[in-house]
C-alpha cells in the first residue's frame, strides 16, 4: 500500500511488452500504472484481488482481467452471473475477461464471444494455494512464449494444473514440464 502514483511515474514502461497489476495497492496507483503502461504500448493484465469495484475510467486500460468466479461478481456486483459481469466489463472497455473456474478450467470472454478452456482432469489436486497467481503469471509469459491468446491460456491452464499437484504456494513446474503436459491433451 506504500506504492504511489508518483512511483508509477518513475517506471519506464517502454522497456516492457506486458505489465501485470493486482489490487493490493491503492486503486489510484493501479489506475495510473495501467494508463502509463498502455500509453507506452504495453499489454496490461490485472488480477483483481482483493476484489473491489473498479473505477470506470480504469477499464479501457485493461487488456486482460483475470478474476475467479467469485471475484468477478464482487467487481460487478449488479450482475447475476459471471457471463453478465464479463459482458459488462467488455462493454466498459476491457478487451478480454478470463474467469478462472478452479477444476473446471476457465472461460474467455471478448469481442469474439465466449470460449471455455478445460483443465487437465488427470491431475490430482494436492494444494491449490497459489494456483491463481501461477495461472496469471504463466498467462502473461504465455502471451510472449506462445504468441497467441489461446496458446497463452492453454499454457497457463497447464502450469496451474501442475502447480496444484504439489504442496506449497511456490511449487511451480518448469516450462518443459508444462509443455509436456500440454502435449498430452
């Protein structure tokens, strides 16, 4: 919470292709960072946790928002379900909404409609702590590594699936392990 808008001003976002934000900072600071990153040509990813209602002026600066199925209804509380909430975010300027659904995978919403991405059913969950963070970080890396939105979601799904198969929030798989799992689908 000590990160400020002026701290965002001191970052040369032009050095980055993708920037990830979360809501453990002041909303004004996050909004300023999103705006500066977009102005510098970055793709922006927001994990809206802890979930809060987002200011409308922030939404057009978000390329990808990645809430879980509970968070999305906290962000857009006037909606009855995740699909309505995702559509409201899109109509407000967010380009892509990826709603994580735990063992059911995730749903992508954007101007092209809705697409479901299943998870890896053969993976036995051991510890789900950190799975969302693993998904989002792997998704951002996947945008660079895979070169497509769908490929990035597939990579993130595989990485999060492997993460939950081990104990500990920091138990992440290597890229080789992730690609091996992806090849088995």
